[in-house]
């Protein structure tokens, strides 16, 4: 399509995605406790508050802990599952795979309600491990998708050659498969980590205010009084996400990680 | 990330078969246990809960009653269901109208040029719904919103507040759905043969005609699958309608969460969730079927016959 049309389309999408964040960043530097845009001056005091007020940094630490362990669980489910599906023919592996992909085919509120019901039945509602496990299972879809793409791109002749030369299954995995899928594994981990960090409804329904995560805290502030700290935290979140994905794009080939095929 | 409908992995193992021993089962043990417990069992509990009886002192007691479903299907909740579906369909349509041409044009660019856009899309996708709702409420507010910009440009007399309201809900829905749609379309569009639109051009089609008559028909399955994915995602969103909507835009997730958390009525929340699940699956199946059927043909100027 014509260059003009392409530029207009790109500009529209970029403006749509960035406009709310520009306002958030602008509001976050207001020197007074107001939500003006354009800001009435420039100050970073609300960023300071985000790091010094325990009401804000405790939920942030909670969120980081949850996201780290949830992403590890997601990867620990996705790696063996995608590997078995690629390497062996096991009937029920496809059923397990379907369960791993299904959460994204369900309205999120239903996943959250399921988590709430499960942890009430198991009598652990409100305990921190509940949100970690529920996030881990919910976000397995992401490393599962990246690893499936990675294994599809792996040249089977490489594996065959290694086996002809006497390598066992374990050796093939250690020396060929794992090094090859490592960037896909890392990307899947980062996706799951960032999405867990930002996830609201499951966290709200599993731990709520007893182990407050940052999105739950922001939502509470959204209902009971806005503050420029919310804008500062939101701007930081976006900056962290951009930095992490840009890093993934630096060390890995982002188009390929996202499913473009293997051409130069 | 590819859509859940992506084709399944093809076993690359030349000697896959029965002689694998216990290894595949050992490796599958943890994924099977974890996903059964954390995904399948919760769905089963919700399905059962819909028939349980709520008790005032605790959460619920085991029973078989149908009053929860009777309430979930009363006039009020059916109207909420209709509103939820219509809003989600509208958001899905707008999202596809933006995402399809954008993703197509993006995948025609050199790989290195795509990376900044992909980073922006990924970062937007990961943004918490809570932050999205907050950002749009600022953007549409009187004190910090775009209406100030329009006043400064002389296009409006006075700054106005457009949040909460229908426009705010739809704008934010499209904002959360757009990155998901782009990433879901991306693999298929990337693998599209570059020569196809070029061939259409050689035969006299304008770029737009080539896109509509050659590219879109090839992509219709991917577009429909993405539409279904986006529809379900938007239909299940809670924070956006709750924060940016008036009661007229409060969708099923708002009422499900309200019953589950505020009113402590889990059986009603569960029956509402099952109704929502059934309806969302039906609509998604219809969307995917539309993609498998014939794409409506357009007679465009410049198309070689």
C-alpha cells in the first residue's frame, strides 16, 4: 500500500497507544497534589513518594515477588509440556496442551472466579501462594506459545544428526534443544512476569487486600481518591515494560520470537 | 505470541512411537497435575457452585437448587448480558479495523524496523487494566483531558468531561484489545508470501484492491480467530466498565464480581459466570465459522477479471 497510507496508519496506532501514557507522565510531574495536564511546573516528588511511602512500596514488593514466582511456575509447566509434545507422541499431551492454552480462550473474570472458588474450597483464600499458583497456571499460555514457536523453528535434521552419532535423548536436550529454545524460554518468562505484575482481577479475587499487589492498590486509589502517585507508578510500570521488552528485542530476534518464520 | 488456535506442533522426532519408556509421562506429570488442579478443577467447582445454596453465615452449602440460574436469567441480567455482548462486539469490530491493516503494513517492513513497534505493542499489552482505566479517565477528564487541547485550539468553548460514559468504555476496550489483536495476527501475516500482493499489482490491482481481494481472503481464518480471541478478552474485562462506565455500561463481569466479593453470593456469581461462558463460547464459535466460510467479495475498481 502507498507510503502515505502506511504512515497515517502507523501514526494513528502509535498516537492511540501513547496518548494516555503521555497524559499519565505529564500528570505525574505536577508539583502540587493536582491532576493537571499540562502540568503546572515540574517535580519528581511523587516518584519519591512511590519509593518511600510503605503504602506504595509494600504492594510493589508483593507484586514483584508474585510475578517472579508465577513466571517460574508458568515456565516450569510450559517447558516439559511443549518438549514432550514436540519430541514424543503421547495421546493425552494434547489435552494437557489444550488446558494450557485455554485460559486465554476464557473471559478473564471467569478464570478469576474459578481461582476464588478453588481457594475457598481448599481453605487457603487470602494466602500469598494462591495468587502465585493461579497466576502461574493462567500465564502458562505465554511461554507455551513462545516455546512452541521455538521448537517448530528448530531444524529436525540437527537432532537426527546428533542421534545418529549416538547422543541419548538427555544429551540431545542438553546440547541442542535447550540452547536453541533458551531465547524463547526467556521471552516466555518475561511475558509471564510482566503480565503477572500487571494482573488485577485474579489477584483481587485470590488475595485481595490481605496481600495487596500494586494493581489492587491502584484500583483502590482509583475508587477512593486519585493522587499523582498513581500517575508516577503507572509511568514507571510502562517504562519497566518498555525496557524489558526492548531488552528482549536486543538479545533476541523479536519478530521471530513472536512467530515470524525463519528468514533473514 | 500466537493465538491459541495456532496449529499444533508437529512432532519432529523421527522415531517417535511406543518405545519411549516412562520419560514422556514423567515429564508430563507436573504440567498435568498443575493444570488440572488450577484450571479444570476450578471450572468444575464453578459449574457445581451454580446449583449450591448460599448461606448467610459462610459462603455456601452443597445442594441442588435452580434459583441461582433463575436469577441469572431474569430480565435484569439478560439485559446486562445483551449490553455486554453488544459492547464487546463493537470493540472487536473497531479493533480489527485498526489491527488488520496495521499488522499487514507492519509485517511488510524490514524486520529491524518492526522492533520498536513490537516493543510498544508488547508494553501496551502488558499494561494493567487498572492503569489503562486510570489513564483514560485522565485523558477524558475535564482538568487534564484532551478537551483542554480542543479548547486551546478553539474547537470547543469549555473543557468537558467524557468519563464515565459509553465512549470512555469503548475507547479503553479498543486500547486493551488492539495489542492483543496485533500479536495474534502477527505470525500469520509475517508468513504471508510477499510475492502475492506484488503479483496482484502486476496484474493491475491497486495496492488497496490487492489487499482486499488477495490478502484478506487468505487471512480470513486468522482474522476470525483473532476476532474471537479479542471478543472473549473484552467480554471478560472488569475494571474498564466498572471504572469508566456508568451503570448503563456495567457489564456481566461487574455484576459477577459484585456478587462474588461485595454481596458474598458465590452461587449466583457462579451461575452468572456459566451463562457468560456459554454465550461467549457460542459467539466465538460463530465468529470462527464466519472465518471458515466465504469472505464477502468486493468488486473494486482495478481488479482484473
